[in-house]
C-alpha cells in the first residue's frame, strides 16, 4: 500500500503544491540497530505520511491494509498529535489516501 500511495503521489504532480512526505520511522533490525535509531530520534508510532499546510496546520496519515489494527505506539502518537490540534487520518485503501490528499489541496 505504501508503494502504491507513493507512486500515485509522484505521478499525480501534486507534491509541488503540497508539502507531504513519507516518514521511514520504524525499521526492522537488530537490537543494536534499534538502539542506534532511538538515539537518532526515531519515535515509535509516527504516521506514515506527514503533510504541512499554510497557516501552520499539520496532518498525519497512517496507512493500514484492510482491517489491520494500529499498534499501541501508533495510537499513542495519534493521541499526542490530535491533542496539539492537528488532524490524523487512517487510510485503508489507495482511494482513501487519494481522497485525503485531494482534500488537503483545498487548504494548501
């Protein structure tokens, strides 16, 4: 799903109009790699995409396949994000992701 969403973003030509990017935050690896990334500031649960709009508005987009559940760290990030007045979307299909991004363009 991540790959399909990124491919659509690149082909759509929308990225110059909207500051949106993927956050490659959680990587699989050894315990040592996990310690390294934590020291580098990696935060568990950060959404897959972050978008920033004019006026300081920020949007997080988490991608999940089908009925996949958010991990506890993702729910924690979502709560922290929304408590700061930001918007969070959970998208389960490419079409949902496209709808969110196209909606954001109304405010970009």
